[in-house]
C-alpha cells in the first residue's frame, strides 16, 4: 500500500538498560502491548484511548464485527527527550512509528504523559490511523488527504457520556496557518506520492515546508469533512483519482475550480475560526476495555531493548551491536527460544545461514510449538532458499510446514502469510 508512510528510524543505541528498570511495566489489552518506564496510570490511559480510538475509527469507516489485530501493536515508551535522542538521534519529535510485516511498532516519548493535547498521544493516534485505513479500506488515497485525515481523526476524544467527538481545531497548526504566505494549494493537492519537503535540500527549510504541508492538509480535510456538498465533491475527486486521472485535473473536474482558486477558500475558512466538531454515538460502550498489567524485571527489559533495536534497525546500527544487546539479555534470562530465534534472524541479515539454522534448531528444541519461533524459522528458511536454482527442497518443505502451523493457530498472521507466499512461489519456480 504505497500511499501509507513507512518511517525507517536510524538507531543510536548504547548497550545500557533503561534507567529505573525495576519500574518498567507491560500492559496488554486486546490489540496493544505497551512497554515502558512510566506511571501505571499513564500507560493505562494511552492503551484505553487507543482501544477506544480503534473502535471509533472502525465504526466511522463502516467495519462491522471487526476482528482483533492479528499481531498486537507494540508500543515502547521512553522517559524523556534524552532517551528518545539516544534511540532515534532526534529531539524534534514526540515519537516515531514503523510498519513491519509482523505488525506496527511505536516508540513514544512519555516525558509529559499521554493526556489530551500532548504530542506523543497525538502521534500515536495519527500513525495508528494510517495502519487502520491501510488494513480496512481500499483504493488510492493521495498523500495530502491521507495525512490530513489522520490529523483530523487524531483530535478524537470521548465525552463523559461515552460519545465520540471529532474535528477539534489542532492548535499547533495555528502558527503556520496564521502566516500570510502558505504553500500554493496546487502543490498540496499534487502531493500524491511524495511530500513537498522531499525536494527541499536545506534542513531548516525542509522542516518549514513539512509543517505547512501538514497544517494545510489538515485544514483542507477539515473543510471538506464539515461541509456536505464539498464532501461529496471530495468523494468524486477520489473516484477520479482511482480511475487513473492525475490529481490536479481530477480536483478541478470534481470541485469545478482549480486548487489555486481554493487557496483563498481555505484561507477564509481558517480566518473564520469556526471549526465544527462532529459527535458520534458509538454502537457499543467505548469506555469498557480490559487490561493485564505486570512489572518487568531487568533481564526482560534488556531483552525488549534488543527487540526494539531489531525492529527499528537501519544502516547506522551494526548487527553486532544488536547481537551484543541480546547477549546481555541472555546473561539475565539464559538462552531463551526467543533470544535464539532473534539471533537467527540477525544471522540471516548477514547471510550467515549456517549460524542462523543452528540458532533455529536450538530454539525449536526448546519451544517446538511456539508461533513466534516457528514464524522466524519459516522466514529464515524462506529467504535462504529464495532463489529457485539454488534452493533446497527439504528446507522449503520445512518452511512450509512451520508457517502452516503458525496459520493453524492464527489464520490472520500476516507475517506468516507473506513468508509462505515466498515459499510457495519458490516451489512453483523449481
């Protein structure tokens, strides 16, 4: 799904454990797993809101009897900007998100908590919107609409009587939109596959262009969502775009005016400062969700650090550094099947399949029926034998067996489905 942003994070991670590890907690709900050194109330608050938000958005897009996430969404929380910089090399963000084959993963700065109005909360809701729309909608969404809609939905709140409210003005965009000069609206509407800032070389200018892009995209979506006639034109525009028409001609045909002509429309809408909210009565009570909370000891916290490093790996982090973090975890926990499976994955990154298969054999001896271990075993053997001319039939059959066992337990496991497709394609080409 090309229209949905995938953020790849450069990790700068020293081999130390989170401070105050004894306070690290894990909170599990039906669709999320939260891990972080935060107050229990803050963690519960975020998970509750995400569960409520998921329920609200799926109702809005018309999904009935929605199933739980095939793989729960992982959320790692750091305590402050210093720790966020240590992990991402950045201090200008409240958190980051990455979509993987095995599901979405977040890292959020929990320094100011996750209450309404906090940046980390907004980022979590915004990015999770992308995940939900990718999973439950079809068709081609231009980037400006995709980002603007995620911002529009992320203002979500639940009232005391359990109703859902959308469409509050997002105050951080007020500064950009108060400027006399905006990005031309035709540039915004023409942002279908890439961001306007992608073509800006200077970092400071790139940040400014990005801020205007998000602010103007949010404003345009807000205008269309709160005006029925304009909303109908938006539907027509998206239909034309999906039929193959370019964005600017599709917009002009659907709205009867060019994007340049709409520039002043959006500016007047902002200056009027009358942002209408929408209240939705949920089909079921969104205030009721169950949680399981437990405290994590040092060894498991170190293991989760290693997992986070592996999930958000990039060229700036050596495989050896991640491997060393797993070694540290093993000193506390022993060689668990999950550490061994992760090491097999790391070895496959270096095309060291002798080491990878050795780790897998040991992991399977310890946990022959564990779906995470089986999925990793199937994945490693699938990639090892991806070239039909050099593939090993016995190993392909092994991989097929492992992945089918995962799918017997969870038929919606997207990672297992993906790796099984690779195996079946290779078998068909032999």
